[in-house]
C-alpha cells in the first residue's frame, strides 16, 4: 500500500501472511512517473518475525490496461528449495483487484 506520494516519490508498506511466512511486513520506497515504477523493499522494524532477510527491488512498466509487468530481484529464501538463501529473480504481472 502506498501511504505517501510527493511528486514522483512514493513510500508505503507491504504485508503478507501465509502459513509458510506468518506476519511479514516490508517498507517500500520508490519512484513512479506514470509509466515506470521502481521500488526498493526492506523488512520493517516492527515485524512480528524479526529474523527474516528479504531485501530487494522491483522494476515495472505500466501497460495500457492499467496492469504492471516487470521483474524483481532480491535477497531471500529460494522458494523452490525453501532452505537456500541468496539472490532470487522473478517475473511479475500485477493487476489491481477491486
């Protein structure tokens, strides 16, 4: 969720809670110029789970239908092995839910 926007600068937070990863919260900072969205993320200091290492960035392009597509890269646990920490890269498509 974006909580602040000043010009092209944005700030906010992301929260995710699953059975595998309970109560994770990240702060985000970035830039959005109407076409390109660049975000860096890092663990919020008020996390219930203070032991996770998940830092990274997103690079998205806004499409004509309002969706975003792009890539993320960061330091996290590899989802395929669930045990190995390291640099991971993924492709994403974001569609706003109403």
